[in-house]
């Protein structure tokens, strides 16, 4: 039995992008989808120029670029803040 990995799953998803222009109701529209079990959404307003204007060989390259430009949305950051250093 074939168990697809995360990238195979990501590559098979249908993608829709809700964008905004001033006070157009996009946040309200986003809130209607938020929480639905068949919807994956990105919180906040991420920087997407690099993704939209970029050329990528595969989804992993696009995902890496997204994380590079939106580090707060990276679930597995490469650097972990040193809490002890901040207290000193």
C-alpha cells in the first residue's frame, strides 16, 4: 500500500488564494472558511511576492522560499531562541 509523503499530499491539493484590496471583505470571507476541516489556511497576511513571482522546480523549493520570507510562519525554524540569554 502506497503512503504518500507530505510533499505528495501538498502537490495534490487544489489551491485557492484570497487576496485583499483595502476594505473588500476578504477578512470576512477568510473567516467563513477558517476552521473548516477540509481547508488549510495561513494566518495573518504573509509576504507572497516571492512565491507569486518565483519560478520553482518543485513544491519544496516554493515552501522553502515562503519560510525564508515569512519566518514567523515556519513550524520548524532552523534557529531556536536562547531564552536564558534574553534573561541575562
